[in-house]
């Protein structure tokens, strides 16, 4: 997998939302008070990075997508159903695809809170080229018991 970071995953989420909802405001930064619904706000809830075999690391990012509907709770339920499909697989600007896991939602005070996680293995840092250019090995076999 190419370079992956939390910001690249966030961009992938917002691009998927823009494709599915081209007429809605989609933000990942602070939004000014008084914005007009319908709108999405995408935030990182938590993230982790753990070492794996070799130079690999396992990245996991948990996001919340808040949807502010224009027409009430029923719109929240329809949007939640659509987000399961839209965010189930996202394409990153690197060309890689990530699958959404642990997807769930709740509606509180007329706002949809949709949760999704993305995990992948990545190679941090720059490409060091080939790890091994050439290896030679000499083996001598003896069938008479002497080395």
C-alpha cells in the first residue's frame, strides 16, 4: 500500500460524501455557527498506529460523520442507510481502497452520528529501494561424513 495517513483517509471520506451528496456542505474543519442544513461534518474520533512484521505498521482511524438534516429524523435514517454503502469502501487519492468496518449510527437531538473505522498496513517513511540487492551462498555437500 502506498503512503497512507489520517489526512489521506479523511480526504477519501469527504470525496465519497461529495460524490454521493454533491449539493450538501461537507466539512472536516471547524464550521461557523449558523451554517445551513443539510450538511456533513467529518471528524477523527481516535487513531492508532502499531508496529507489525518487518517495517510495516498497522494504522487504524475511527471517524464520526455527523449529518444535519433539513427535514427531520426520517432523513437521518435514510442518510444512515446510504452511508453504509457510500463509506463501505472508499478510494484514496493514492489509488488504494479501504474498507469501512465497525459501522454504526445513532440519532440524537435530530442529528445523525455515523461511526466508521478504517484499518490498513503501511510502510512508513520513504522508500529505501530494494532491501537486498544480491546474496551469495555456497553449499558444500559431503556424502562420506566429512565436511
